[in-house]
């Protein structure tokens, strides 16, 4: 998350690969705390550019039954959101959801 905030021009060229890896890790995660932490990465991207986030995830395979990674991430996000703890993380992830639903 810190890299996304502090080095957006350096992360940009590999953002697709990073996002794909985070999607895969979210799919394989069985630990609620890990899954909730992964949401912070997605939330940072959403706050940077929500439309680019939607486009990026829509273009990635989900690795499962969903048509794309966006469908998978949004489904998991609303399932995992109650597991997010800490005032900052709750604010970060819920406001990102609001941006996506806007």
C-alpha cells in the first residue's frame, strides 16, 4: 500500500501484475485477517483512480467461476468488509466501496 501511495509512477508499469497477484492471493486466502488486509491494497487503487481500477479488474481473469476479477473482488469485498478492523482501514475500505458504487 505504501508503494502505491509514494511511488505511483514506478508502480504503474507493474500494477497489472501486482493486482493479478493480489486477486490470486485473495482467492486462496483462508485467513480473515489476511483477506481484510488485501482489501486495503484494492482500496488504495480505488482512491487513486476508481475507473481505472474497474477497467483493470474487468480485464483480468478471475481464476474461478466469475466472468472477471472485478466480479470476484467485489463479491469477496462485501463478504470480507465486516472483518476489517481499525478506524483507518474501515474508513479507507468503506469509502472506496462508496466510490465504486457511485
